[in-house]
C-alpha cells in the first residue's frame, strides 16, 4: 500500500474588497505609522527645524533687500509676501520623507508582510500618505506660530485663511504620492531622500514663492506662472490677504484663477501618481 500525499500549495489570502474595507485598512496603516512617528520624535523635530530656519533667514537676512511690487522696499511687506511660499515649500519637501519611509519599509521587507495580509492593495500607500499628511499639518501649525512671531499677519476672514491652509495640505498630500512612487522605485531610503529632493529645488525656486515671477526672464516667467507650486502660493496669498494693493498679477490663467488652478493641479497629481504608485506597489512586491 502506498500513501499519496498532495503537496500543499500556499496561496496568499485574497484582499478584501469594497470602499469601506479599503478605508478601514488605510486607517489602520495610518495609525501604525502615526504610532511609529511618536516613538521617534526626532523625526518630527528635525522636520520642523528646516522650515523655521527658512522663515528666520528669509525674513531677517533678505527681508530688507528684496522689493515686492506694490509694497515698496520694506521687510514687513516682503515678510507677508514670503510666508505663503515658505508654507508651500514645507508641505512639498515632505515628499522626501514619504519616499524614504516607504523605501525603508520595502528594504526591511515590511511591505511584503503587509502584502501577505487580506487587505486592500492600495491601503498600505494610502495609510502612509495619510500619516504624512497629519505630520505635515502639525508642522504647518508650528510654522504658522513662528511666522506670527516674526511679524506675519493675515488680512482676510477666518474662513479664507482656513481655505488657504486647506490648499496647502492638499498640495502636500498630492506630492506625498510622488514621494510614494519614488520610494517604491529605488532600492534604499538614502536614494529615496535624494530622489525626493533633487527635483524639488528647481520646482520651488522657479516659481513665485520667494521673488515675483515678473522679475524673471520671459521663458522662466512662463514656467513659473504655470508651475503647480506657484498656483498654490498665489492662491494662499489671495486667501491670506498677503498680496500688496498694487501688485501686478500675471495674465496667465493659473495666476488669474489661482484657487481653481491649485485645486486642479493637486487633484490631477493625486489621480495620476496614486495610480502609478499602486501599480508600482503591485509589481514591486510581486
């Protein structure tokens, strides 16, 4: 008599479907990442130091040297003009942290462990980006307090000010999906950090964040006016009431309709890069 034994075939559990389940899975992953952040407080502290340094340096070192059209050569006028750019730069620079975090999870094999669980495929990335959004919001609160201490003021109602910060968080969330794609495309967290920053510097400096785009050469001026970063900066200046009374606004459509341009750019970036990141996640962990 012979005994036949069938080989046991291990099959990964199928992910549970449905929008509600996907949301629940994303929130669980987000909670996991938030708990991890609280256990490494230096990550949050170091993430706040850089934008605070930018506020102080640009306010006091360059504040009296850069002229903003319509406000004259004054440190106070430039300070109000500057802050929307610093806020926007802060939320977009969080891209590097998002990419490095995902690359670190990939490097340690944690993503493969998540993949073995019956959960929505996009939940791992969505949860990570949501956690980064919470950290970005906390950084913005601290940065706004510092900005008030150095003389920044808003001149619109509370609702418009909140809307401005909402656009900033939406832009930061959109860029975190770019960071997610970068983190899934490289081999090490160090490479993700470098890859997440190298393209951000031209994006933020070829914009209206720190100087009026009207002072740039014609070619760079066009790039700056159609830069998604510039649209959010311009929208925030309008919502914060930080545009000088006689400031010459460009005729480019994003500058004339900055709030709508900011919304469209951010939503478009989320749709495109979330799709690419989830697709990359499936192939990278297959």
